[in-house]
C-alpha cells in the first residue's frame, strides 16, 4: 500500500490564511481547510489512504478527500513514500550565446576612502590592486572597447554600470564613455541605460548635472547617521566622511529627479541598528530606497558578523519589513528595498538554477579590460571569462555554468528556499569557504528566516491589497544594482 | 483546482497545467481535434484521466500493459501495419525496453531466425534472463 508523505514545500501562515511555497516551482498556493488537514496529517508521519480517511472521518466525504489528495499530489505538495525524489532541477544550460544584459565597468581600482571592510582593499581582497597587473585607471580606449563589447553581446537593451574603487575618481572616462555608448547604441537600434555606485565624497554640481542629464540610476554607498558612517567609511587619515557626503547627497537628490536614488548600507558587527539607519537615510537625507547587505568577510575579522549578529539583524529586518507591509496595504511607498526585491521574485515565482546572473547575463570588466564573473571578481585571473577585445571565452563560461548549477549543490537539494537562494553569492562563498562552487551554508538559517518573513508579507499583501502587487506583474528584468 | 488556490504568477501557471490535465482531453469526435490542430496526438488518449502528453506517433503506447494493443480510438486500425511489424518498430525506433531482450549485450542473436517478422515471428527465440 502506498503511503503519503510531505512533499518539497514550505508551509506558512499569513493573516489567518494558510499557504504553501513549493520547491522547486516557487508557486505560492492558498490552502483550504481540507488540504490543510491533509498536510497536517502527512506532516505527522506517512499516511495510507485508510489512515487519512480515519483521521478525517465524519468531517469530509471520502470522494472529497481523494480529490484533495489528488490535487496535492499533482502540485507535489505531498508525495508517495519510497518513490525516488525527482532531481532538484535538470542541469540544463542556457543556449549560447547568452545575451549580456548588464556590464559592470570597474573604471578605477583606486579609492579616496579606506573602509576597513572593503572587499576590494581589505584583508579579504581577491585582486592585488596596489601592485597588480591591472592598471589603476581604466583608459578611455578600454571604456570604448568595453562598450563595443557590451553592444555586441547584448540583446535589444543593455545596462551599463560604472563601478570602482571610487567611480567618480575617474569621472573623465564617464564623460566620454556615456555619449559614445549612446551614439553606438542608437546606431545599432539598441536601448542603453546607465547607473553608477559612488561614495558621494567627490560629487560636484557638474557631476550631478551630468548624472541627471543622462538619467543615471545612482546608488550611494553609505552606512547611516554620522556615528555609524564614520565608524568604517573613513578617509586614509582616519577622518569620517559623513560631513563631507551629507550635503552632497542632499544636493544630488534635490537636482536629480528623473530616477530614484538609492542608498546601499553595509552592515557590520558594530553597525546593526537597521531601523535607525533606515529612518536617517530616508527622512534626513531623502533617499527613495535603502538596501542593506551584511559585510562579506571571513569569520574572525573585527567587522565580521557573529551568529547573534545575524539573528539580531534578522529581527530588525522583520520589524522594518512589517512597516513595509503596513505601507503596502495602505498603498503607500516604503523604501526598504530588500523586501521589494524579494517580493518581486516571489510574485514572479522565480526559481533559480544560479544564484544571480554573474557569468552570463551580468559580467564585470576590470580596469584593463578583462571580463570576469562580476565586478567583485574583475581583474582576478582565476575568475576570468575573456576580455572585451577577444570576447567571452564560451568554453570557460559553459564550464562555469555547469559547475555552479544548483543541481551540483547537494547541500541545497532538500532546502525549500533554494528557488530564491540557489546557494547564494559566489563572492561570499569564495571569501567564506574558499571556492565559488560552495553554497553559503553559514547563512542558510538567515536566508530561510528572511524568505519566510517575505512570504508572510506577500501573503498578507495579497489578501489586503492585491492591487499593490500589480507593480510586480511581468516583473521587470531591470538589473539589480551591484553591491 | 478546488482545494488550492494560486496566489503568485507561477502558481497560476501551475494551476492551469493541473486543471488542463484534469479536464477531459478527448472530444466526441477525435478527428475534429486533429483537424483543429490544437493538440498533439497522444496514444491511448481514451479516458478523461489521461493527461495530454508529449507528441507520440499514432499507434505507440506509453504504458507497459498487456492488452494495450488498441489505438487511440479503441480499434486496431491505427496500429502499426502489419501488426507483427511493431515488434521491431518499437524495439528499434521507440522506447520499449522492458518487453524485448537486450540485443546489445545479453542476447545478440535472439532474432537471428526471424528474417521477416510477418512470416517468421514464431521462430523468435525465447530468452530467459
């Protein structure tokens, strides 16, 4: 006799309603009383049909229970015991050539700040920036070759992101590269847009004008109010940068209205005050959105997170996420972008074979024109996928995609959060575990906790104000801002 | 679906797939469906429980079941002609591993005396694993 057991899914509750999040399909389903009862029964242990009927006797007709079990089996929320589990997802590689959607251009490896936690300069750096083979500054020629490369490899639209070091140290290159990219894209009939990440210390009126004119998506790296910003984001002499950046950011936000301006906060073990940071950046400085990311560091670094640090941040995230929910239900904007990004993926039902687009839809370009997985690996010979002059090394790219497919990450096979996480950031894995192929097992609990919170919020918004979720319909393929 | 309701976009697609698989796929007159070109021809699509599957040429079967040898209309007209031929057609051209001996390794000669299936099928060796 066949026995029914729980399938590959995560049950959660929101606003008094029960839901299921299915892996690997990433479908969210609302569960009625009968299917809830069946799920409870199989969760307590394998059930035969007779067991189930006995447990539910009197409450539901036999035919109804059969029908319900049939539905649950079809969506794989329950499964027949002792049947081999289907492979997590077939290891199908995308057809090549894969259109390049985002290119991150590291225009310089130099920076006027010396944030202790920086992955480019700190103790965990991958690329030897001080005396390495890569030039300190990208030349205008290399920038032009990179743009030609992007337009050659892209589909009908392309995103070009300028990154550093401190991007604006090489503003000279931006000034010539942007008009060149626009002209070349127009000649080819392609769309192109621009973004950049900066620490804001060097912003001038002329630059602000330039960014507004070319509709740049701007992300400012900033850690919060003065005391928190000045803890790590300091100049080479140790002086804090807050007083320098605050007025410049205000000027930028006042002038550049054509695209929303976001803040990107690095959380360290000493700067965990999520709500205070959020309130300051939104209300005092006027950002449209604030996104948080825990610092990438090997354990033991002074700024690295402890276990309690992760828990603390998760609690603060949950608290702020509830504000997001309240705002969404009331139809108001809320700037906590971590929630927005996760909700967009949940709404769409994203189920990832790779954690991000690095290595195919997104590539990083080093100052010398080497193409790598992403900006965090740009200039590293071990993670090189070609050059802007010779193009992408397709064999290396295929090998990378094959090696990093979720199907290879055996640790992730039974995790319900794998459709969204897919093992997590390659750079984080490289720093923490020494290899990009390793899943980031140190933050599994965090990812599951956060995904569960976002699922609950999604369920609550779906009940109370479904119209709000239309914002995510046909969710944009807008490139996330690199961090 | 009656007991589960889709909430996100992916779930709506899933529900659609489940509902389609539950709906009776065979109309009164199968010829109409073929003419309409809206559905692949599926072997033995007899009962409402059969989900629309992949495209399979008329006359083949996707199940291992003695006595299946009828076509999708319940008759024999759509099967391989002549009927004896389908042993070799299915063996070489289709996926039918369970019923025939392993000709590559275990029993390379099992059809040696059977030059023409129609005439010689009785001479096919009986193979014991």
